[in-house]
């Protein structure tokens, strides 16, 4: 009898110590308060996070809705030195308008361009709207040469969002690093 009680107490203690995992449901994506990214960039990343959450079986609702969960996103960009870039120089461009014509020509060169190295990190935190229950957090980061096609928000957002959500529902201890 004492042995059965000890087994029962051990089972209860294990249930109390095991964190509840989040089950997919409805979710609204919103930026964290400390996010200082421009509104257009926040929108691109919010849409990418919604798509990644959809792949993880969540159903995205508008931010003003009464969804079961809220996914808060935070985007940070940090300069970390300089790198050379092999990205091609702009081609010749021209245009005609009401006020005349304009032509711009960049002469080709074999010089490599020196650009800033920017580390971009996306953090996604999923919490219950009512404030009870567990929270889940995923992070992903990448380093790209500033001003290149690989550093454009439309390219970065889907890659970072997919990498940040990829491990759901397992809790992440470190940020996923992507090329």
C-alpha cells in the first residue's frame, strides 16, 4: 500500500513538473513593444510568421481578433563589422517622364564592394491570450552583407520565420542559425 502511494505521488509530481506543450489553435501575430523596425518591414515579417505558423497547424487571425494565442515577434538588426561582397554592380538605367529623360550608367569594374555585415534575428514568442498556461519561444538569425539581395526583408523574412518555427512544439534553447 505504501509502495502504491509512493508510485502515485511520483506520478503526480511528474505531471506537475512536466510543462504543458502548446497545442496548435488560432493565433494573432503582433510585434513586441521593443521592436523598432519600420512598419512595412514589420508587416513583411508578420506575414512570413503567419505562413510559418500555418505550416505548424496554427490558424492565423487578424491582430484585433480574440484568438487563443498571440504570437509576438521581435526583429533586431545589429552591425558586426564589414565584409566584401561579390554582388554585381547596378546595370545601366534610364527613364523618360513629363519633365525630360534621364540616363544612369555604372561602369563595370572587377572591384569587390565593402559592405557592412548585418546580423538579423527574429524572435517569435507564443503565449495564451488569457495569460495562463505555457509560452513557447523560437529564434532564428542570419548574417548578410548589407544592401544585397540576400539582406532584403522579402528574402530574409520567410527564411527566418520558417527556421524560428521549425522546432515547434519543442522548446528551443538557442537561436537557429541559417545561411
